[in-house]
C-alpha cells in the first residue's frame, strides 16, 4: 500500500497601502530620519516638535526606527508590528526614563492608530491628547477654561477622541497637589477636522502642548 499526501502553498497575505505619520518628540534630539524595515521614508529630516506628514508604506510586518542624519544605527525602534492595509497611524519618537530615580533617557517608539473619520456631530472638531512627559510620575489632565474636559492621562497613553467646538483653547495640568496650569494653547481647531495634541514638559509640571492636524 502506498500512502501519499500533498502540501499546498499557503496563499500569500494580501498587501496594500498604509499611511504612517512620524513625530519627533525628543527635545534634545537633532532632526531625525524615519525608517521602515531599514529603508528611509522621510523626504526631509524631522526636527523636534515636527512630524513627517503621512507617508505611504506597504502593509504587513514592519519595524519602524528613528536615527540621526547619516548614522548607521538607530536611536529607537519598534518591535516588529503588523500594519493593516489602509491604516492611518502616528509613530512617536519620545523620551523615557530608565527608572523613577533617574532622568536617563531611553529613546523608544510607539504607534497610535488614527481615526480619520470626522466628528459625527456637524460643526465639531475631533481631538485626542497624548501624555509624553517622562519627568512626571503622575497623570495629566486637560482644561478648557476652568473645566477639566479630559482627566488623568497616564504617561505614554492617549485619551479617546472627543468632540469640541472650533476655536476651543486648552491648558494642561499635572495631577499633583498645587500644580499650576500651563500657558493656554490655541490649536486653531477647525470644524470637521481631526487633531492629536501631545504634551511634554521641561519639568514635571511645566507642560507644553504640540498640535498635529490630521
């Protein structure tokens, strides 16, 4: 008796375009190059506080990295991550602390999925907030006037998107006793547009907001 079997090659995973926005959130950094699987993707080096704008990449398993201009090694890289077809995502290059007792910088990267649909409420802007102040061991809250509109955002975390009126301005406050509110930020919110505002600081309580319009 002869037994036989055959093996079929698995169907290859479909691939398509995905869209990645790279942000340099490291105060001490020189302008950064942005890499996907070792291939440079940005057209112009990205200075602190700036973003690349959406770059079209191919979906599938990917590793993102940031490096100095002309350098052969990366300052920071993600693990290999699956990038779905059609996704819009923001990758942050940010500063971490090695331990609670030091301010030694560890450079890392993280991805936050972007919701590109406009607000379901006509005439509103849609906004989320990301806490990237590694000097603060507590959370951050967001005020509009004297009202807290988002509370207790942990480090390396994002709030949900919220619907806000065009022209809304913000202050940021560390969730510790007697922490002062920041200088007011006017992000020039426009109706039917989406925004990410990431927050860092030169100290634990001196907070600064940075605006990304999607």
